[in-house]
């Protein structure tokens, strides 16, 4: 196998606990392309805005690596662009981490978003299920009862369901992936670098703006 193919496969690795899941490369049939265009454009949840979605998983080491770059890039996006992060689950064991993200959003505690990545990838804390997640979040100064009430709410489950629908509609098979304007998707498995993914996403935003 060539070094390029080895790299492309490595970019699709998603670490889960002590094991690893190899997610198929999104649209890998054209690995030389820096982005793909969906056959059918997806409607935006934010009318009159160019929507940028970052499909990520807390357990994905590549999401952990690219996250600071995404955070910096998002701050430079113009007013006509809206950004949403979308937590992805490739199996049922990842669902509670989807709930964690949306609970942080609902509780206005996205200041802990980066801390979740750090806990999993640097501190090697196995915060994958509700109990472990709740114990960890309490250690960050969040009230247990309030967190559990939001985490287990119908509203959070609805957001998770919507995230799963988006991942399916956008044909997301690996993380991180960034979609622009409901029809373009790029990822490190296509650009072969984290920086290249951000640069390509920026070009796609500019292309969508001109249309």
C-alpha cells in the first residue's frame, strides 16, 4: 500500500475507548478531489445564511487535532455565514457523547467543549457513557441534577436524532468533515491535512458567497 493510501486510511480512524473504528472514507472513490458535491443539495436549518456544518466526534483524534483550527477559523467567517457543529455517532456507544455536546449547548457551557477533547485524548478519561460523563461534568463544577435533567430530556434526544439525519443526508462516513452551503463536503481524508481542510472550507464559503 502506498504512503498516500496509508495516510488516507489513517485519517479515517476514530478512536473509541481503547479500541478503534475504521470509518469508510467519505466519497473515497475520488480521493484526489479536495471536496465533493452532493448529488442533492440539503436544505439549511438557517434560512438566508450560508450554513457551515462541522461533523465531529469527541472520540476522534483527528477532530481533537483540528478543533483549535476550526475554532479560530469560525471567528473569521462573515455575517452571512452561520456555523453549527454536528456530533456524529457511527455506533450506539457514541450516542451519549452526542447528548453531551447538545447538553453543553443547552446549558450555555460550550466553554467545556475543548475540555471534553482534552479529557479523552490527553487525560485518557473513559467518559463514554452517561454515568462517566455525568461524574466528569460534575468535577467541572456543573450541578449534577441540572445536568442530568437536560441530558435526559426529550429536547436533547430530538437534537441527536436531527444530527443523525444530517450525517446520513450529507453521507458522512468519517470525521472530521466540513460541509458548506448544503452541498459541498471536504475533510482531511480529501485534502490530506488539517490546515488544507480549513483552507478548502474557506474557498467553498467564498465560492458559495459569489453564487
